[in-house]
C-alpha cells in the first residue's frame, strides 16, 4: 500500500498542499500514483475581487489539449481515471479544475446579478 502525504504536508516543488492524494489501495493506488507523477503544474487562479480562487491541475505535455469541466458540486478527482488513460497515450496535455466552493477552490456561493 502506498501512502501519500496527508493534508498537513506540502509538495516542496509546487508549494500546494497535497490534500488530494490520500491512502489508496489496488487499482486506485495505481491511478493515483501515475497521475501524481504526471502532474506538471497545480496552483490557484484568482478569479475576482470577492476572494474567489479556482484550483487547477495540469497533466502531461502532449500537443492535444483537453479541459475537464466537472458537474456542479463535483471535484476534479472525478477525472483521475480518465487522466490516467490519456497519459498512457502520451499525446495530450490535460487541465482539470474545481468550481468555486468545491474541492480545493475558494470562494463563496452567491446569486448571479447584473447589479453591482
């Protein structure tokens, strides 16, 4: 069994808490290990003045680009198995992110309005 860093540990290369990589077993461990090793970049993108920051991860260095957009309330973790399969092809660079207030993204829920 492989144990990944806990929530309190930080990747010294990328300076981002590794909260996503917990204890995995079996096939989940293989996928998590492969995806973790292929991680090219992970950071926050500041979206607006309300403190919203979207967390994203980029995998692979291939010519073809894929953006994974998850359903509301879901996290980019839902795409680990797909990212793993595309990594095997060595042709793709992939980006997955968490919507505001989901996963590791920050911000608060609010109604959309045209008024400021």
